[in-house]
C-alpha cells in the first residue's frame, strides 16, 4: 500500500539583512488515502484504529505506528482549533513586524 497525502504548506518568511529566510514551515493536511501498489490488491484495514486518527491525515496516522513512528494528533487540518490557532498566532506575528 502507498499513502497519498494532499496538503498545502503554510510558510512564514522574514527578511534578515539582505536575505529572505523561512522562519516557520507548517503543512496543513487536507486529505489522504491508501492506494494499492499493485492494482486490484488491497490490505485489510482495522476500521476502529483508522477512525481513531484525525480525519485530515487518518491514513498517514494509521501507517506511522506500523513503521515505529509516533503520530502527532494536533497537526492542523482544513478546519478546526489547530488551524485557527495557527492563523491567530501568525496574524499576531505579522502585526508585530509592522
């Protein structure tokens, strides 16, 4: 199986001296899914476990523990308190730069 993730990158840039630098890089997850590597084949998925992960990166979250990774459950998705907090924090950061 192959995990396909659709996300957008939310980046903050700052001019430091004469150079622009990335000061913050955050993916915002929109959706994901699993595709069989060989068409017509599929692996069994534990529906209850799958449903325990955040909706916008559910399949990625499902696969990460199987690879020995820890799933961050507070990553921003399309809507929700995580993305709202991200926008609020960065609006304050932008206002402080003026």
